[in-house]
C-alpha cells in the first residue's frame, strides 16, 4: 500500500497465497492494457511461460486468465488436459508441469475489471470453498493495490504532462516575446538587414532547428535570392545563394507549388531522390527541412523562409503556428522594403525627369528667344515679322510633338520630315515632295535642328523656289549606309530661275550655321539655276548617338506629298 512497484506489491500477495495453501501450486497476476483488450503478465510465472502468454487477447476464446476478465467471474478448470479450450495449449501445460488452472477477475470498487489472479496446480484440482475465499481475498487486495498504482501512475502522468506543458508554455512565451520584439523593431525605422538576421534567429528558435534562411523573390526572373541565414557554412551559402523554381530543394518546390513543404527526412523523400539537391543537403549535414512561402497582403509572392535540422524531424503544429506569425512579419518586412525601394526609384526617376525638363525648358526658351530676336530684327515690317515668327514657332512645336510622343528619347527622321512638310503638301494635287532614305532614329537635338531647317527650306521654296508655282517639286534624299557619313540633300526642281543672293537672310543663316553647329557637320547651299540645293554631311554618331543604326526601309517606304 506504500507505493512500491506493482511487481513487488503483488509478489507479496503471491507469497501469502503460497503460505496459506495446503497443496503444491503456482500463482500469477495479470493486468489488462488500458484498452481492456489484452493481458500483460506482472509477476509469478517463469520467463519461458511469460513469453508464450504475454499479450494474450481478452475474449470468449481466451485461456482462463483472459476469459475471467472477459466474463467478470471466476473460471475454474480442474484439469486443463480435459478442457477443449486448452487443446491448442496442452503442450504449454505439459512443458510447465501443471494440470489444474483457476482464474479470478480483479475488479475495482467502480466495477471495472483490470486484471486477473491465476492459480496453477501440478495435479488436477477442484476449487474448495476455502480456496475460493482465499483467492477472492487476494483478488480484492490486488484490486486495491492496482487501483492505487494506476492512480499513482496517472498522477505521475498528469504531473509530467503539466511540467511538459509548463515548459512548452515557457518556450512559447519566450518565442512570443521574441516575436513581439521583432514586431517592435519592424515598427521602428531600424536597419533592415539586421531585422532579417533577427528573423532567421527567431525562426531557428521557434522551430528548434539547427539552421534557418530567408530568401526574396527576384521579380525579373522568378528566382529566389538568399538575403540572410543562420548556420550555413561558406559552401552552403554559395550553393543556395540563388534557387530556381524548378530546383529540387524544398524552397524550389515550395516556390513552384506556392505551399509549405515539409521534408521530415531528405533521405526518404521521393521528390529529392537522385537529385543534386539531395547531395547538397548531405554536404551541408541536413536531414530535415521545411520551407514556407512568404506572401504579400495582396496575395503576391515575396520570397521564402526555411528551417533545417541535422536529424530527421517533423515540426509540431504548435511550432508551425508560431512560425507562421514570424513568416507574416518577414513578409511584411520584405513588402515594406520593396515599397521603399520602389519609392526611392520613382523619386530618383522624378528628379531625373525634372532635371531633364528644366534643361529642355531652358534650351527651348533660349531657342525661342533667339528665333524671336533674329526674326523681328530682320523683318521688313512688324506684321511680316510676326507672321514669320508664328510659322517658326509652329514648326518648332511640331518637332516637339514628335519628340514628346517618344518621351524625348529620340525620333524617327522619316516622321520628322513628314511632320515638317505636312503644311506644304497639296492634298489631291500634283506631287510636291519626293522623299527617300533609310529610316534612322535621331537624338532630340539633331531632330530639332533638322526640323527647323526643313521649315526654313520649305518656307523659302514657297516664296521664291520650286513650291512658288504649280509645276515645281522638291526631291529629298538621305543616306546613312556603310562607312560613309550621314548625308541629307534637298533639291528643288522645276521652280523659277534663281540667282546667288547678295547676302543670306536669317533663315539661310539658321540653316547653314545652326545645323553645322548642332550636328557637327558641313552644310552647303547651292543656288543653282534650276533651284536651291541644300546638302549636309555629318557624322552619324552626332545624329544618332553611339548606338544609332539606320532601319531598313519597309516595302513602299517612299514618301510623297
């Protein structure tokens, strides 16, 4: 009754039974398993016998010790060799030299049968009243001992469970405090790289892992890029610095399936069998791994957080619940960092755009100021000066429209020519412009210069040259092929006879000197009897930049006006 081991306490009862007995006998106690389906030997019989009957099923076809538990009443068999139930076990009785077998159920005060008490006799033996009374007293005492023992075991189990629960609670509380500290750090504007290190440290602590890592998704090519880790050696860090979505690692598989992947043992995982990933894990000393996708608040993929163990391991649901809180924090941090980076990029782009706009506005104002000054200074009358100024500003505006459509990154020469000459073409009338040349993309400065030159040439042709009558036309050619410099020609044909002017007007000076300065080339104006001929030779790089290349003409690319 004093809490001694069950085998010792019941052994005392067996000694008592043996002392009280008048005939030669053996005694044994059996206890039912918690499910009440099988018996386990406690004390009394030799090891050879125990090996044969231990785990005996409780039921109607059982031996007497199991049958007594099943029925809840004594089972008396004076001679087992005459019992049909014992026929399959007759060899056992002969081997251990007994004939009679009595079994008595052990029942607790609540009426639950928890085991049996058995007596084995060397000779056939019926049960006398005194034997029954003795067996009943021993079974009753055994029930008290077993009940006390089970209560003690249950108390110990509850105590251990409580201690384990307290340990788990303390661990969860520590992990929760760690998560709270990380949350506080996330709220503050701290060092992001240090926060990543905190997160992988917390991941390892929460999951009781040997290693941990966090990766961000490269949105350009869809690969994972390692940004922080705990426990990787230099080789592992280099190996997993970049992971593709079709990689056989757990994070590659999780990236592809967009779900958490848990591999309790990489050596038995079918997905990794025979892959380079398995060899990588072996070299790193990793046997178990889990990878959890990091997802933004809007549901888009951000990266991956993983933990690794040196032994086979499967994380508990409780560990995963805490880990998911950490994963949410990691995703929020990455999302915030990406938003901040995007804002910084946009701010930098905006500054560049503003600087470029300021530069263009200054240049445009300087150009307008120069055009206005020169136009009005050389105009015969204010009305004519105002008219010429309006036309030149409209030409400048048209060139700006073409460049603006291309975000001032350049413009097609063919489009600039078409825009500049649109106002001088006669719809439905005779062809006035014959245009031919491979299309090239001009730098903004070159495009403006050529557009203004075309306006001056066309205006002059309307007043004095090939466009002043109904039969004249203009042929425009340019060539940017091979190793030769860029050449642009304007030839007027069919106009009235012209001669060399005594001095150049503002338009001619703008064409000759402005283009030469802006394009770094040589400009020639020939006043031939048949009409004006304008030619410019300039290095292609001055017009197009270092990457400028002419585009081959499309079918039917010959423009006419």
